[in-house]
């Protein structure tokens, strides 16, 4: 059974309350429940963490090797400037998919650049809560393709 680490970054604990016109109505608990349901159908094991602290996210990424076969991360605001998270992803050599609820390239200019994207195997954005589900499908496909 493949193992996926899902990391939710800062302010995602406020989903459902924070700018629902941008981020949707779904709460983080609802997204996590949907992820767990889909993981069960795909035969994947999930570990899910959320942190508002850059260092905790770095530590979660650093702990991924040895347990996770792939990381799905929504670095949220850290997307645009956290070299620490970027370097951790690059260092651990665990394939990583970057996820965003909103379409970051269609938002404010400062959100257009991701420092995470160059070290990720892919990026999914703009599909609201479904971005996570699409990422989980992509993770499943990616891991299956590696074992063919």
C-alpha cells in the first residue's frame, strides 16, 4: 500500500471561513475526510498534517523519507517565498505534488511565482477542494507508473 503525506500550510485551518469566494465553502476537516475516502478507494494510506509554522512544515517534509512514497503539499503563502520548504523538498528526494485551491497564476501578481514548483513533480491549482482530490489521483497514477 502506497503512503502519501498531505501537508496543509498556513491559514488552511480557516477554510470555510476565510474568503469563501476565493477558497470555497469546504472546511479543512471536510477536505481531509474526502481525501481519506478517496485514499481508501485507491488503496492508499494517508498521513495528514496542517501547520501555520514554516519550521514545522520543514520538519514534516524532512520526516517523509522512510514513511511516505509521495508528498502532497499546499504550502499556501509559503509558496511564494519559503526557500526553507523548497530546500527540504529538494533534499529528501520524495516526489512532491504542489496543490492550491485557487488558480494562483490568475490572482495577484505576487502569487504568480512559486518557489516550490521547480522541485515538485507537478502542480494542481484552481479547482477548489477538488484540487486535493485531483492531486491524490495524480499521486496514485505517478506511483503506479513508477512501478510498471
